[in-house]
């Protein structure tokens, strides 16, 4: 019996990728696409939004 794996799109190039344990780069199709994504985070092309209150809470926790 053959197993069916979910097909996802590579976040970088949109190529279809099987979501299987053997795919070391999942959800990416390759190491190249994985490194492109990492570079985008490192250069702050992608950012997680932070609200003003979040920064004040972090500061208060460090000062405690």
C-alpha cells in the first residue's frame, strides 16, 4: 500500500512539495529555497509585528 502525502507549495518558489519525513527541507523544496527564506528573515524583509505594549512588558520583566 502506498502512502499519500500532503502536497504543499514551497514558500519561496511555490513549487509543489510532498510533506514527508524524508524531506529534510520541508516545507521548502530545496536547501536553496530554505536559505533564501532565512536570508529574508536575517535582512528583516520579514518581520513579526510588535505592539507598543509588548515592548513595555518585556522591559518590566527584565527589570524584575
